[in-house]
């Protein structure tokens, strides 16, 4: 007996809206990653992209537990000697609030070409408005 996989044309993709207002960042990110990978569908396969589109609104109002606001540090390196740059979450939230949510979700996706394609189906907005009303996104209830 052979396992049958659906061709790319038969995979239906649904648009979902996640409201990040007062949601814990890790719980929100894991829920979005499951939707992007398609693990909530019975046709899930780790080597196929069967996931849905996810729109995250109110990313600036996401909640962090503990003292992560001051102690969590984002690091990047320019490639030159002494080129390590460190930024706290408080500064990142002030300058680019969508980066917090996007980086958390990207860290939970596969680190492959397929994972980058899954991440392209993620749209993150700092405020409550988004330009994807034509796709008729379904709202998902908040997770406690």
C-alpha cells in the first residue's frame, strides 16, 4: 500500500488572524508556527508545505514574562572584527516591534528552504489594521 500525498494544486490554504494584544510571545509564536507548517491538518508531511497563511496584528502589544524586557538581548554581527551589536528587547520594541514576533516564529520553523517559504506566508503588523481583508481571514481565539 502506497502513501498518497496531495499535489500542490489540491492543497487549500486558509488565512488566519492572530491578535497579539496581551498574548505571551512564546505561546503566540508556537501557535503561529503550527499553522504555518500545517501540523494542524491531517495531510501534514514534514517535506511538504501544506500550511496556511497567518496575519499577526497588534505585535507591538505582545507580552513577555519575567524580566525579559530588560535582560533578553538580540545579537547580530557585521562580519568585521569587533562588529557584534547587542540590543535589548525594550529598544527593539521601540524601533521595530514586528521583529519580536517575526523572529520568535522564525525560530520555531525549519531552518531550510522550505522553512523560508513557510515564513513568507507570515504577515506581521504592529497595529490593529492589516491590508488582507480581501482574503477573508478567519480570527483565531486567544490562548490563555
